[in-house]
């Protein structure tokens, strides 16, 4: 497991907080909105295929 320095850890927490803020603005049945939140807030810098 890789250790994160303070700045990287804060960036990761900020992305997670932004994701949760985003999904709380979505309608519960709006899968497109939730998917957009994942792509915008959690897939940043993820260059691995899926």
C-alpha cells in the first residue's frame, strides 16, 4: 500500500467531498446525474482502463 503525503491526502478527501456534494444534488432515480458525479469527481487522474 502506498502512503500519501499531506497534500495528496487532502486532494483525495476534497474529491470525495465534492462527489458527495454532487450526488446529494441529484434526484435519487437519476442515474445519469450520479454517473456524471463519479466521472467528474472520482475519475480525475485515473488513467487506468475500466
